């Protein structure tokens, strides 16, 4: 990709370390293998990506140690998104903030069993913990929950980032549950969205280009509320082995993912890669 902005940011990656040092959660859906910040840099820095957001992966549960060590290593070039629960001490949140954490991720897609009626209350409870730090709430959820999420947003008092294009599906078209709610929220400036996970939006993981029309729709709705992420290291489909199965990382060409963003966003691409990320994650 040419003319990448000087402060372009990959706003969604995960890092995994040596399991002897960073043991995965007993409740994990897969067992990670090493995927380091140095490996991400080797792929991404030649493309002009210098800034990065480390997102706590589900395999580590609420033990954010690996992600926080990544922030220590990266310094001001990185920000973090943590996973917490009611038992996480406020002092831990303050320590995370000092290292560069700027948000909390709520995974309502793979680790949520309370029912959709509980979504607004869960969002409000989490927002209350982080509002004083100026953090945001990053929500990974099925598109069917978008109406519930939209209902909660005005009551939160914190910014909301919809993860991976709100987990909508390109093949389901404009009438799928949640799409119109997502577009409405973007037009109103009521939320932010990561135009990440194009391979998840597509019907096949090897066909991320299928997400192009959806990406264009989000750009048309509000390019000033979008950021981009690669979703490296591209966790592959999970089998039936449960938490003991070693994860399979898929090969994705980051240059092709960036080219897809440029195709979708046109003149707004630089803004999405750099300006919006700097504003949202506090580099300004």
C-alpha cells in the first residue's frame, strides 16, 4: 500500500507468549501458541504501520499479563484494551492505564450466556468501572444484539467501539438483524466501529474481499467514526477439541487487507488509519 500516513495504526491485534510464563485460562476455547509483537512488526512495519492496539484475547481470560508486557515493550507506540470482571481491583485498572490501556472489551459473542435482556445492565456496570479513567467500551457481539446495545449506549457515559464490523455478515445483505442499527449509530456519531475482521464478515476466511460493499456502507455512514485493524495473528476455525486444541493461525496478506480498506474508503483511508486512531486512543 502506498502513501500510508506516518502514524498509521493497526487497531486490533492479539499477542501470545510462552505458556510457561503466560498460562492460558482454564476456560479457554483454544490453546494459543506464541505470536509476538516482534512478529507483528516484521509483517506490518514495512507497510508503514507504526502504531498498534493490543487487544486482550479470550484465551487469557482476565489475566492481562501478556498484553500488558507487550505494552511495556512497545512504549508509547501502543495502546491496550483489557478484559476485566467484577473481581478486578480498581488499583489494577489504574496501573493498566499508566501502561497505555484505554478500554475494556466485552465479548458477547463467544463468552456470553446471560441472555440478551442482560446486555444493557452488563454494559452499564462495566462502563461505571471505567468512566473515571476516560476509557471506552469495546463490544464484540452478534448483530442480533445491536438493538440492545443501541438501547444502552446513551446511558453509559463512555465511548463505545463496535468490534469487527459488529460481527455482521456480507452474505446476509442489508436486511440482516443489526445492520441498520449499526448504520444509524454511526450516522448519529453515537458509536465507533472497527472495520476489522473482513475475513470473518465474508462467507469464507480466504475471501475478505466479500466485505467490500459492507465496508463502503460504513464509510458512507460516517468515516470519522471508523478505525482499522488487521486482527493478527488470525486465529483459525476452532474444532470440537475444546480448550486443549492448539490454535491454528491463518495466513493473511496485510498488504491485501490494507488495499481493501483503501478500495472501500478512498480519500478517507488516511483519516481512518491515522487521525481517527490517534483521536480515539489518545495519541493526540
